């Protein structure tokens, strides 16, 4: 399982995030998604820790905490939804045309 970290500063680095979460246990992996066009961090990330107990301790301590001028949103990450290979989500819609 991994931890979702939201409301991050756009200046945050993987090293910054790792150092904060390391206070609560071993950090296995950090992911900071970036914007495709600008390359800038998108303001959220994911942290994987060594054990569920370490993840719970980090969530309890850091959710709502102020860091780098922002109030963090920290929770268990939800599984990614399959959005399919087509954008727009109209595959099963009842859209009809009139001619």
C-alpha cells in the first residue's frame, strides 16, 4: 500500500519528501508526478514505506501538518481507477444524434 500526499509545494523534491517521511520509518519509494507540458511537480505525490505500521504513523502525524508553507493532505492511496485507453468517458453514454 502507499500513501497519498496532497497539497505539496511545487518546489518539493523527492529528497525533501523522503526526509520528512523517514522520521516515521523506512521509505521504500517516492513518486512525484510532473506536468507533461511544463515538467513541474503537480502538487501531489505518493510514498511507500516499509510497513503498514510506519505508514499509519506517518499519516497520523503528517495529515494536516504545515510544511513548506502548505497544509498537507496525507492519507492511504486509493487504487488507481482504470479509465480505459480513450479519454472523454463517452463509451457507454446514451448520446444520440438527430438528423
